[in-house]
């Protein structure tokens, strides 16, 4: 089986955490991801109440009061509505994510309640601050991510963060396939944090028109913009615009948000479009890999052999399958000489594969025995 911090220390079958997508990732989706072998998360939006947190936590536990799940809130929102953190603590999740702001003031309260804490980071400074705050896990959120995100791409940011902390690191942003997951693990991540790939699942409850728009989009059809937040009057911090599908609204108002804020009729048209599901104007937050997924023509599945495995876009699933007895070994420090006792090279057969990646002065060594299989 695959062994990373998420599987050995957190007890997941697969090193995958569902992203806490506000307005999309509720208790039903969280439960489905956890049942499939990952860890599901509930996303709390800026207009969701404490009662919403309790209701979705109950939905996640329906049929299994001991099921594990997480809850994600925004740090800037907790500052203005501290009752949200109290609601999270009362819901007793396995993991709490406090992101997009300062996590430090909230770590001790969550730990005192027996809740693990993570935060999404977007640069080295946030990484150092999160490490010093005492979080248990760091999520590297690259700019490819759907929804609100920073400016640095996932793979460069992952390498930067791995040099800046000794904490377990999970990668997020633009990950929707088995090969994307494998790439993040090979680069040093302990797992992946996936959101958009689950939008088409029935547990997500997304409108069919939005799903169709996502599946029809190309990888170049997204944009990072503040236009939708300004139209809704949501005070998202400036460093975190939202990645969404381009549409008529962004074509007109992106980088003209100040003018749009003075145009009441434009705001009313946008809000009316959101209510009726008209995505020529309404927002769809999503990341980039959909054109590639749509063209694959191959059925895959996230989260493996589950009786209710989640279906990803267009019925495609993503499934990483390791043969019984497979080992994925990570060794920090000098790589042993192949053939010496205790070296991975001694265990490699003639058809084995050895991959080494150097990150700064640390070396990460991955070894696959000749009978190991990664089906991509």
C-alpha cells in the first residue's frame, strides 16, 4: 500500500483530502470522500451561519457518528464572526482548516478541543508563520486552484514550502488525475487536496448547467478576478482573487471593479443571474484541468475501490492502484550506495525503477520494487 503521513499518521486509505469548497462541499460530499478512503471537508462560506456548520456536520455523520471529516473556514471571516470558530469546535471535526489570514490565534483553541489544524499557504512567509503557529499540516495552494488563491504555481510553491518547513505538506491546485497526484508525491508532498474534480459528483449538488460549463471549458478559460466578490459585496482580502471561468461579466468588469462597484444596475443583473443560474454572468469557481480530463476518454476513479466511489467530471474517475506489497519509501539524507546493505538500490531488480529528486541540500529518495505498479 501507499505510505505517506496521511496514511500512516492520519489513518487515511489514500492520501487525498477533499478541498473545503464554500457553497459546494457540504456534509454529503465530505462523507462520500471519507467513505471512499480519503478525508472529506465541509466548506464554510462568508454567508454561512453557525447553524449551517452544525447541520452539515450532522449530515456528514449520518449513518456513522464516528466518521472522520474536516471543516474549513476563512481566517478573515472568523475575525469578523468569531462564532464560526465556536461552531467548528462544537462540531468536533477530525481536522480544521483556517486559511486566508492569520491562523495563529486559533490553533490553541482547536488543539485544546482535540482537533488537528491545517492552513493553506501561498508563499514562504505564510509557511514560516504557520509553522511557528503550531499547525499540524500545511497545504500548499498553487495559483492553479479553483476559487480564491494566491499567485504562485503549485509545483514551484511546493518546492519552496518543502524547504521552509519540516511539517507534513499537502499539495493543492490543478490536481485532477492519478498522474497529477503521483507528480505531487514524487516532489515531496504527503498527499493532495482536491476540489474541482469533485464538482460533478452527485454529492456536490452543483447545477447541471454549471457542470456542463466546466466540462466544456478549456484549460485557458479561467481567470483570477475580484469582480465577483465586489459584485456580491464580499470583503475578500486583496491577495486572494478567485479563479473562475471567464464569462461576459469578467470580460466587462475584470480590472474595472471600482467602476462596477458604482454601477448598481450591473450588480443587480449579476445577482439576478446567480439566482436563475445564468452562467453568462454568474460565477463558476473552478481550476484548469478540465479540457484535458474531458479529452482523455478513459474511465478513472478518485479514492479507489469504494462501494460509493465518487464520479469525477463526465463520469471519469481517478484511481491510483498500487499492487499488494508495494512500497513507496521516502528517505531524508544522503542516498545510500546502490548494492550496499540497507540501500534501496540493493532491493531493485533488473526491471526496477529508481527515481531521485534533489531539493536544496535534502535528498528525497523514492524506490519501487520491480513488481510495483502505478496505473495512471
